[in-house]
C-alpha cells in the first residue's frame, strides 16, 4: 500500500477502452503526469463499435493515428436497404457522397473497435505509456486538493494513488460514477438482440445491408476481421430468452431466414451473443475533481454509429482542459466548461438514437406501416434532396457539434458577419506553407491555442500579435492566413479557406482556435483588445 508521501498524479484515467485511450493520447501530448488502469486483462478483441465518424478522424489526426485508421478501415461502404417480400425490393444508398469538402475525411469509416483500440494502444506504447491492465479501482475519496484512490492489481495487491483529477472512462457499469453517486438515468429497451461475427453467403460484399420488416430489422455490416460480416438482429417479442444463454448458429439462421426470406446463408461464426440495449445518461459529468466520459456518461442504441465517437470527443474536449490546468497556465474555470459543452451533446445523441431506434424497431401499427410500405417509395425521394442529406451528414458525422453557449466561446466587439461563430468547429481547407501543400487543420494541429490572423499583409503589423503570443509562450501560436504569399504564412491562393471563414475581398478578422479545433474567440478587424481579455481570463497563470 502506498503512503501519503508518494507523488500526486495530475490525472488518473480509469478505463482503457477507446475513450480512455484517446484521453491518454491527448494527455501525453501535453506532458501530463497520468496513469491508465483497466480491470480487463486485455483490450477488446470483438468488433463491438464499427463506425468512425469524420469528426472523430479529425480530432485523432492531431494525435497522429487517423492515417493508420483510414488505411486499416473501409471508407467506400454503401448502404442497401431491403424492404422484404419475395421480390426483395431494395434501394441503394451512397453514404456521405454529397460533396462536403471542408473536411479531409468526407466519409464514414468502417473500422472495428478492436482495431481502433489496437491502433491507439500501439500509439501509446510507442510513446512510452503503459496501460495497467488487470488493475481495478476499488475505492475513491474526493479531497480538497486531490482524489485518493485505491486500486487492486490482478494479484490482489492494493495501492493508494493520489491524483489531482480522476476521469471515469470505465463504461456503462462505471465504478467511478457509482463512487461519486452520480445518477445514471434512463431505461433498457424491451427488445433482445443477437450480435454475431460470421460468414454469410447470398449478400453483396462491401455494402451495409439493412432488412426492414414488420417485426423489426436485421443488419449486416462488412467487418473484414475477425469475420467478414457483423450481424445485428432483433428477436421477436415472443422470443423470451435469457441473455446469459449461449446462442447457436441454427437459431440465428432461423432468425435471418425470417428477415431475408431465406436468401442469406450463415456459417463459420467467430462469436455470437444475445444482449439488451439501454438509453441512459449521467445527470452530471462532473463531481468535484472527478469527471465522467464515454459510456460512463451515456449509453444508447448503435443507431447512427454515435457511441464510440461521442466518447472519443468527450475525451478530446476534456483532455486539453486538464492539460492546460495541470501543466500550463489554464484557469481551473476551464474545467467547468466540460460539462456545459459535452452534456448537451450527450443528451442530443440520446434523443437522436432513441428516435432512430424506435423507427426501426417499433411494433406500433403506424410505424410498422411506414417502415415497410411507405419507406420503399419515400427513401429514394428523400435521397434526391441534397440540402437534407447535407444536414443529415453534418448531424451524423458530428461535424455540426458546436459550443456556442459555452463561457469559453466569445465574440469580439465586431463579430464577423458571415462564417463560423465562436464555439463552431473550424472548417478545413487546403493551404500552402512556403510552397508546400498543407491543410488548415494540419497547420493548426500542434498543442495549444492558435491565433489565426486573416486578411492582407498590411492589415497585420508584426508587433501586437507577436507581443500577445509572447505573454503566453508555448501556449499561443500565431498564423497569418492570406491570399498573397509570405514567408511562413498560410497561403490561401484561391481564397477558399478565407471564404469558408466568411471572408471575401480585403476583409481582416482574427480567430483564436482552441486545442480541440473549435473557435474560442472571433472578431472582425484588427483590434486585439477583446482577444487580450479572453486570453487573460482563460490563461491567467505563468507557464512553468
């Protein structure tokens, strides 16, 4: 057992799923003193979550793992919706092919959670971070200046760990959440589902196949490994089986026959299980020095591929704030913005997934009629509306997540009339730096804040911006985005990046971009008075 004289950690991360690993990767970038513990002896080997959204790839690109994820995943997946009947009426749907250009990742990436965890684990290992597996949190007491935790390793040895902050990334049955008494509100859905990784004959490879029927739906996702397909199917209401009972291939085949009219044959299962889905959210994401992220804060149906992605973005939002407070000049008030920014996002995801799940599974006669009789005619018409598809893309891809109501999102005395507002994600665009091709996101990927000075060179003398950055050395980097070329500047030859910021002609404006890629402060013109006040509020300390 450790004694009170042991050094105090900055952060203890409890849980090493995708959320905990993404948080660890973020903390490592800033040199935070942290440990990661997980009661599981090994990382996930099953597929579990499959979809990686564009915004998740953007935030993980800054960490340095997005390219490997894209290389290992499937970005060309299409959806085919089958509406039952002997004729197997189906509608093909291209996913995200709607000309969205302000991201380097305009696609839904299919990559198993097992692969995502493998890539993040490898990244951390190369950086000298060891995940302490088989180590369980068994006690937690929040104090005035630190949290005292008791952890137990696989051999039963206990250790007392003191940390300034603790983050529970330990899933739906979170020990951390229970220890601090945060209610987990919601309920389980009444349906039972079958999940299986297996081989299937009779369906076109490379597509997601959705079979809709009066009784619910069945889905096949192209997986690749450890099997070609992931099957997800709803059992009939009359099929009251205990979820602990082993699932057999003949019963899954019988279930598939009902949905596919016997056209698909299943074989060679890697694993199969019954499970129940829940829709629950934590009432708060913070209690004193303890935070919740990922499934510890919200669980819901897999509709829309939101779960793992929302958790990773929880981690990124919290990670840089913890880093600036523990190792830099950040105000502790920054930590208050985690719940105000992420809890509304979590609740919106719960609502969205609940509605989508209800449409796909409800046995209400009207919903069943719409799902099986109207959908074959309405879906093709809806897909022709590009504006509607673009809105859907922004929602599902999480590129539309914004924090406009946050205290950390502020407009200057002259807010820009067009373009993104403080709290919005910074749109990406191609630029060049000293003749080398780059993107706006790449140029602003280094840790810390980035001050983006927009407009022609005469509008921005060197002195004031440099002096402002010098007051926060290592935490604020200055960039000049302009149409004309200059040494070290972000050269926007055709003005595309400026137009995406709502700027045309010789207009000048400045934006402070947060470490998570969202705009913290924006103002038209060149008066930096408001920006100075903003930085004084959020970075009041002197960096070590």
